[in-house]
C-alpha cells in the first residue's frame, strides 16, 4: 500500500492495521500532517493544525501499543478532524469569527471527550461558516474552504472544512454538526457519507439545548461503516442532557453490517413550496429508486407537506446569532443582516415559532406511519462556486440558500435520523448525494439501508485528482 492509498484507507481499516501493528499511530499522524502541509494552503480546510499535540498523542499511543496487549478503544490511534464550532482543550475555537481566532478552549466539549475516549487523535480544527450559519464556508478573515473535486467550488457548509479535509485525504474521518443540513450538504458536495443522528442521540454537553433541538453533532466518513462506528463512539447520554435516547442494541456499526429487511420507501424530487430538483439531483434520486426496487423494497412516490415550515424554522435558525452574543461589527455582511432581522423577534415570537415548527413536525412525522424511509435529494441543485453569492443583496442570498438546501431543514425540525450518501457526479465532475430519512430514533434502519446501497454501488474507489 502506498502512502496515498493509506491516507484514503477507511478509518476502521486503519484501526485494524494499528491493532495488528502493521502501521503505527505516529506514522499515520505524520502522513496526514505532511498532506495537510502540502494541500491545505489551496484547500482551506483546516483553520488550526494541532501538529505538536497530535504528534505527542501519537507518540504516546505508539509506545503504549508496543507495550500493552490489553484491548484497545475502537479507534485507537486513528487521526480525526474536529469542526471549529466544538471546543478542544488547548486549541483555538473561533466559530468562524475573525476576532475569536486566538481564543483558546480550556476544556473539551462532551462530544470531543467521547471522540478522544474512543482512541482518536485530533489533527486540528476545520473551517466552518461564520457561527455555523451558512451552507458555504467563506467566513470573513479566513481563507474560503474549497471543494477538492474542483477548487473553484464550495465544499458546502457549515461543516465545509471537515468535508473538504476528509475528501482530500487530510484526515481519516471527521466530526461535523448539523442545524439545517450542515453535515448532509457538505457530505453531498464532497462525495462522503454524512449522518445527522436522531435528536438526543449525541450530547451537547457541557451546554444545554441547541436552538430548540434542531442542531446536533454527527459523523462524516468515507464509508457507511466508518460513519456508523463514529456515531457509536459519539452517542450516549450525559447527565443533564435535555433530550436522550437509549444506546443502540446492537451497535450502529452492526446495523451497517446486516441487511435492513424489506422496507416501505417513499421518494420525491420536488420540495414544496420551493420547487423541483435540477436534472442531476433528480436523476440521483430516480437512480436510487430503481436500485431499491431491484433490491425488493416497496417504493412509491410520496412526500410530507413542508409548506408551513420555512417561516418558523427561519425565526429559530436566525436566533443563533442573538444567542452567540458576538457584536454586530465583528460579523460578516450576511450575518449582520440576519442579526438585524432577528432583533425584531421578541421572545414571544420565538416561542410561537418553536410551537409552530413543532406542530408542522408532528405532521411530517405522521407521514412515516405508512413508510419506513423517505428518499430525497440532499440539495435541490449541485454545488455553487466559491464566492458565487458574495456580492448579492442579503435578501437575495437568503432566497438562494432556501432554494438550495430546502430538503434538509425539515428533519432538523422533526429530529429524525438522516443519512446522506454519494451517488453520482454532475456535469462539472462534482459529487451529488441523496438523503435517506428514517422514522424517529430509527438511525439503525437508515444506516442499514445506506450500507445496502453502498454495497451495490460502491463509492470508495472515487478520489479527487487534486488529492492524488
């Protein structure tokens, strides 16, 4: 195996190679740090590279495995990237805000603690859109994150840095977060597997609720099994969490390794009231539908009504800027405009929006009484260019955002599990993905179905030319 092949080897396989002492954690970390040094200047995927901390951790783990035959954590010695919305002790956490670049975290977020307990080595912090608000990763004061499949295009957002790093072979696996498609969109743009877990599956410790439950942390991987195993590592209740679910039995990795059984599946290529997917994204759904039919699943057209969701969801989503407490002057143009809008939302309006969002969510979830899984495009059109919307009026940018990401936010509102998997390429050679949406708490079902599709139509052999 050459070094490029090793960099693109799935994380679970890397963990196996480490346990069998065919490679060492230090060798892996040094490989990824060399690739980061070579490629990140063009890619903009990492905002902080934790070279010294990663080498120290890798050295200690390499020595430990040489002298310790005890059972190791599942991802012992495997390098991972952490999104710059999550605190890692000893590293900056800027939230994509220029003035916060030098703010050093004193403790790990709860999800980062779980990641470390699983044996991962943190390579650094990956780029996010400012305060995680936008579906492209171009915050003021930072280089834009770029898509390794075509550097003129965005890797999406707000987990764009994690997606770009993983797709370019600058880490083995990555963590992201999703409050309106921020894992699923970047995964789709970059040809990766992304999981938005069920509400309550992954902790927000040491913090409380995130925007009335619409946001969650989640995994990104090159394979369904990798993403499922990282979700196993991330999952679990922490005392005081406002939402919680029981641990999976068996694990999500086990779900990825067995057939899902016969499923009733609905699909749609039009999202009301926004409109239809472009031809490439529509065809990705239709091709998946055909594949599912050949597998023996029952597949019929159908989709919940999302028409009353945009207004209340927007009120809740925009509140993150007020919650963040970052002075107006330190925000970029789009977020300044959104913050001004949110200032007109009283606490009463916010609570009414939450109530309305939850009422619409009830109607959406009721649709799943008759189906197990819904197949939708991840986004309604393929990836945009870096800076494509930068000169537009903010109101026009918001309109374009809604018309792009429309298939994603409804399931942040409902808290349902979703897996995005890559299916095809657009006319520019950029990946396109589809979403598999499951019933509440049925993460295992959509993971198993995603793995079944992946086995029939593997993606792992695809790599961007930029990263070879």
